[in-house]
C-alpha cells in the first residue's frame, strides 16, 4: 500500500451530454461507453474520464487511493472541506471535497470485497 494519491480520472459536466460527447469525439477522437442516460465513460483519452449530464462546471479531478478511509482522514487533516462523504458507485467508492482555496476534487478506490 502506498499513501501517495495519484491522478486517475477527469469528470466533465455538460447540460447537453450528447452535444458534448459529439464534440469530444469529433475534436479528440475519443470513444464512449454509455452508463445510462446521464453518464458516458470516455475511452482512449490517455487518462480515465467521463461526462455527466449536469449544470456546466469546471471539470472534477479525481485521485485514486488504496485506502479510501485513510485518504479521507488525510485530506481533512490538511484542511479540506468534505462536500460529499464516502459513497458507493458501480466499481468503487468515493468522496468529494474542496481544497482550502476552493478547488473541487474527489478521491476513489475500488469497491470493497
């Protein structure tokens, strides 16, 4: 186990998901996997990524941790404002936070067995 968190995923937000997907495909050559009507997983971008149907906002940078609970404690100690506690999603668990100067970020780990 390492206690270093690594950049792993970028999540984009777009009210018109289909238009954003079409743009990313045409401009960057990316492919997509559909996860329901409101989410697309980006394939072939060099780093994991997704597009969520939501109000337009700055992209969410997602870090990966081996130990999610330890990562949560670590960012709290460093001064983060946890905006969404640990929750499950298909394939893992994650939490979201804001840095002291307001950058919105998240940390995820693979699902527990």
